C-alpha cells in the first residue's frame, strides 16, 4: 500500500493520484470545516454557496457521512484569497 497516494476507480479504469494532486495546496494537517464555519469565513449565504458549487466557482463539498458534508480548509482559504 502506498503511503501518499490514493487509488480510485472510475468506471473500468483505475487511477493513482498523489496527495498534492488531490488537494492542491493542502497541507498534511488540512482540516475539514463544516457549513457554519464556511458561511462565517466567506460571508456567503447557504444558497449562494451551493449555487456557486453548481456553477463551478466554489470548492465542492466532501461527503463525510450519509447526512454530513464538509470542505477542506485549505480550499476555502484559497477561495477567500482569490474568489471567483
């Protein structure tokens, strides 16, 4: 098993992605933050966040469980630095 890579299956093909490729500028200790903190940091409303995700101008959420999502803190910080 590779220590800094993740194997994902996409259809019939298998890809290996490095940690830095998956996370962009993510650090090894990247936190997952929940919606209230995302809203507080960005100043956006919930409907605006989801609309921006749909049109590709905001980082996509990560599914944590059946009814729980979060965002990588580094991706939110990058978006705050250069909003689209």
